[in-house]
C-alpha cells in the first residue's frame, strides 16, 4: 500500500501529458507501453540506467514479444529520428543547456525508451516465451485505448455535513463497481454502482451528541476520465439515494465530484491504481442536506 501511495503521488506530481507517437498503430502501441514503464520508473526515482532497464525488462518483454520484427525496427528508427531532432546525445545536450535536467526532459525520456526497447529486442529471441507470438494487431498491454474494462475500487473519506444551518464532521467509506471503455489515447467513460456508509453521533437541538447512527448511500455515477501517460483526472455526476438505520425511507439527491489518480503497470489482467477525490452531494429532505466529501481510494482495473 505504501508503495502504491508513493507511486500515485509521484505520478500526479509528474502530470505528464504524453508526447508524439509513431504513425504506425502497432509501433505506436509499443511506444506508449514502453513510455509508461519508463515514466513509472522515473516517478519512483530513476537511478542507474542499466539497473532501471534490467528491472523494467520483464514487463517490457510482455509487450515486445507480442510485436512483429517490423514494428520493433520501425519504432527504433522513429526513436532515433526523434532523438536526433531533440539534439542527439542527451549527456551532451544536458551540458550545453546549463546542466538543467528540466531542459532535456523530453530527450531523456526518449533516450530511456530507446534503451529499454534495444535491450528488449536483444533479449527477445532468448527470453520470449513460446506462447507469446508476435501479431500485426498488437494494441498494447499497458494502455486502455478503445477497450472495455471493469473497475473495482474503494476507500475512506471525511464528510462535512450541513443541515438547517448546523455543520458536523464524520467519516465513512465506499466501494464501487464500474464498467468503462477507453476511446483513443485519452477519453474514458465509466458507469456503475457505488455503495457507501458512514457512522456518526449526530447532535440534537441542544448541541448534544446522540446515539450512534449508521447511514447508507447508493450512487449511480457517470464518469469522464481523461487519461495521461500514467495519471488521470476525472469528473463525475450522478444520482444518490440515502437511508439511515432509524428511518429506512429513501431520500434522493445528486452528486458531483472531481478526482486525480494514477495507475501502475499492468499485472496480468489488472491495472492497480489510486486516486484522491472531492465531491459535493445534495439530498432533498424536510431540511436539505449538503455534504462535502474528501477521500482516497484504491482501484483495480481489469482488462482482457
């Protein structure tokens, strides 16, 4: 969990928007896979090139082994052309630009992607499992472009509640099951169900705390997620139904929220991830309820 949290923070800080990609679909998918792996390693703290490349190599081969020789060589040539256009040898450009890494960030990423690709090509003949056969239809393993996926997530949140001019703070949690689909490099839409709950000792008219009250919420969100290389932002809205243990009648309202998140590299069929979000909810009752919810959640995105 601590590794995932650190990774999420590092990825959000980077907020990389992505770069140009090769025109050939198979080479583009391979490039974006390797770019994700390089930027994830960089978010954790890239140290020695050889060590970082060796650590990323098994995951990189999961992609490279599935691509044709033509796609690999096309990407290699494209990277060489991009590196040359950015100034060539990154060490020399770094010195020429005042030894400022920020001035060579794009070139440094391209150079590292090329290192990882070259090492993967060298290792492919000996290390690619026989069941990973190259295909001209390779769409990438580390990306969700034009794919359906299932997202399972949950976490805790702090809740500021306001009703009839009185405010209170309590805590709760929620879990959500969503189905989503990516469109192109960035756009993603998701919907599904979220079930949440909270426990509080509400105040009476005199300001005294009463008995423990448990509340349950059901939300049906519609979410737009904008994917970057390893991070994303979301905006969502939806219907909310609320009930308490003391009064099982449903109250109805709406929810709007935003979130910032990041995802790790794919593990078999799963992309682990984490996000921070803030939301506003309004529930219609005799005295309208208003909520501000701030929380952290982890998520698992399942894809074929």
